[in-house]
C-alpha cells in the first residue's frame, strides 16, 4: 500500500516508560499543541507497569473487575474497549484539524491505519495480517482483544490490534495497541509502522513548557465518571 501521509513527525518514548495517567495526558497535550499546517504526529510509548486502559464510555467498576491483582486502571480520552498494556506496542497518532485525514470517517480511518499496521507486520517479517471487514457487526464493549471489531487486525485468526479515537476542534487522536507475537522486535516493528504511514519521517520533540494534564487523568473524578 502507498503511505497515508507525505510527512510525519515521530516521537519515540518506548525507552522511557511512564504510568497510565502520564501516557494518556501526554497524548491529549500533543494533540492540543499541534498547529494548522503541522504534519500528523506518531508517538510510540511504553508503560512502567502492567496497566489496564479502558474506553471513555466504559464503566470504572467493569474495568476494575477485569484488571489483574494490583494492576492499575486508567480511563482513556478515546473510545473502545479494555486493553491490558505492558507487552504490547502502544502507539498514538495525532492529526491536526487542518489535515484532510482528520475529516476521514471513523471506520474508514480505522481501516486505513490498520492496513498500515498490517503492512508493517509483513515488512518486519512477523507475518501477513488481515483487517476485519468494516461491514462486520461490532461486539459490545469489553476486553478489547477478546473479540474482533470492524476494521481490527487479525494474525493467524487472532486479534492482535485494536484502537480508539477522539475527534475535537484540534483534530483527531487515534490511540492503538499491537499485541505482539513472541517473535518480532518492537524496535523494528515501530520503525516499519512509521515508514508505512509516511514517505518522510522526522524526529520531533515538544516544547519544554507543554501543559500535560496528568493530575486530571489520575484523579477519581475522571476515573469514576461512569
């Protein structure tokens, strides 16, 4: 497939793991800091401990019930189901509102981004993956990797990728997880994903005074809003 973007900013945080509240707050801050005319931004990141994230519209009690012993839970700003993080490749894409891709319909954008992830898996030697038919019925909210939703990614019949989105006046936030097979180094896969998304990738860093709303994501008002 042809890359989705001509240019992409790239931010790799996989070697500086952070807690769930910081990771979620940082994604929001990055979307808000993008200006009209900026290219999309790809961020790869890691977790400082096994963590369960759950979609914006899900119930806190259900997330706690699904979490493992001593596994913290964090509510995402995006939708989708519940995801156990720690062994996955977690990535986010921020697209400013001025970019045409921010206006692509949700199911179409899910499918295109997972096609790029499938191409990255194949380029990394992990294997061919299949994108679930966008017309397929969607499962009810729950553990993300237990059931495949339209546009999700399968490898050998098993769901390996899921995502959620948030659309605001600032643009599009797409948060995604790739549950990696035992084979395939994450560094290779992350670089392959960037190459599949854009023809040109440029390393990027946010300004030092970026406002990161970690306390809001860590607070009970946010966590227990439902």
